[in-house]
C-alpha cells in the first residue's frame, strides 16, 4: 500500500486517479479547492487554496507519491508553474516521488518529428496559455535536481470532461510519439488514464521521464 497525495483530486483527471488508487487499496489524500460532490470511501479530502503560504508543505509529508493534477485555470492561471516549482523543491527534500499531469502538445507527431504544439492550429489565447503551462511544467521537471524521482504524464490529444467517456480497461504507452488509432484519433478516457498512472506508481518504469497514454 502506497501513501498517495493527489493535488486537484476532485477534478476530471484527479478524481479518476483518486478513485483508482482507493480501489487498489492505497492510502489516498485529495487536495482541492472544493469538496467533491460524491466522495470516494476511504479517501481523506483536504479543501482550500494551495496558493496559501505553507499549504504545499503538508502535501509531501507522510507520502510516497504526490501526483499533481491541478488545472491552470481560475486562481491558478499563470501561477501553476510556481506551485510545481515549489513542489519540486519540497518533494526533493522529502524524498517523495512527484508525478505531474501535463498535456499532449509536447508529444512528437512522429519519431524525431516536430511537437504537436509546433504543427497544430493556433488555439484561442486562453487555451494557448494552458498549453504553454503544460510545456513549462515538463521543462521544469527536466531541469529538476537529479535526486528528484519524477514522472510526467501526457494524455491523448482528445482528453477532457467535454468528451463522452469511452472506457476500455486498456491503454497504450509511448515515450514521446503521439499515439493514434486506426481512424487517426488520439483519445483516452479519464478512467483508463488513471489505470496507467496507478500502474506507474505501483511498478515504476518511467523514472525522471515523460510517458504518453492513449487507447
């Protein structure tokens, strides 16, 4: 049983990770701005702003893994980079593994090819800011002290609460190249992404590396 802290544990992806971790019998604590509508049995929920001074330190205490799944929106817009920078420092000092949920934009469209970010149509400014945050977080982890054990997860290109969930119970993994199905679609459900995250926590295969998950 691992002691897992999930930041953003009531959001789309974070809640799925919380539920999957609890289902597997891990000790789970969720941190979020608001309480969940439907709490998961056995999970400890801590509510409040992680921007408050001293609020991040408890997230690495009594933990084996901290998984950051915060959305760079609302009060965290333009400030999530600072939160993750502080998490990197705290997790490194505590000897805690740090996982970060990013986006698909940093994946490569082909082996040795350009990033999806570099060839995709330019999104609206508010979306572009969120994409840039995902790119910045990966760069921050790659520049972290070598003593920090981290992993970064890039979900499929199509991933979010606005898409109908198509849960298969399976997933594919790539290090850097974007995965698409036979119809050219890159998709993953939150529940299947959570399976990949928990598999990585239970049996680490991507220490200090990014991995990409899709159906």
